[in-house]
C-alpha cells in the first residue's frame, strides 16, 4: 500500500528529529518478531529512555543522506527499525540484550556512533561496553588493588615478626 506524500513528510520529519536529537542510532532488522515480543521490547526500551521506531528504508536513507555523518551507511536488508537515545551506548546495549533473548528474530545491522556510520561488528563491540556504574566499580577495584596488596604484605610481615 502506497503512503501519501503528507504521511511521508511526517515520517521524514520524525526520522530527522531522531537523528538530530540522538547521541547514537542503531539500525535493527526485526524479521519474525512477534507482536507480543515487540510490545515487550518497546516497554523495556522506553523504561531505559531508549526509543524504537520502525521506518521505511527508502525514507531512512533519504534522511541520512542529508546529514553530515561520516563514512558509508551499512547495508539494511529486511525490515528496518531505528533504536536511539541520548545515552551513546544504551541503544546498542539494550537491543543486544534482546538480540540474545529472541535469538535470530532481531539483529543489529549497524548504526551511527559519534557522528560516524558503524558496521555490525563495531556496533556489537559498542553493545558489550558495560554500564557506567559497572565501569566505575571496576575502576575503583583497580585503584584499590595495590592498597590491598600492600596491606596484605604488611600483615604478613607483622605476623612473621610476632
């Protein structure tokens, strides 16, 4: 079914707003995803302040062609959805979690990160970056490790002298 010009303009404006307002965008193929799964996906993403929009590939390409994003847009086979958000890593991380959960029904095709097009492998690497709280905990652990070793060494020396 053909889409009217007015509706296409609305879709283009919506995609343009997404590109302008988002820190990162992930291109997703959702072939075979059931409606119940889509509803669960949208609710979970919405709770994490991540958006999910299904878009026509031709209109998406048209919008992205008018941007100053570096590189070449990845191939977009199958159905296309855009996952986006203000957090740079959250869209990729959250959709990756669903990719594992729905095994093959939803896949990352690529995306836009730091003003550059990224391929599937790059977006998967970004998706594996832990959340900020985890990174902070790892950092504190790295800083604390030498202090702990010094305390253990001093305790052993005190134990031998006593």
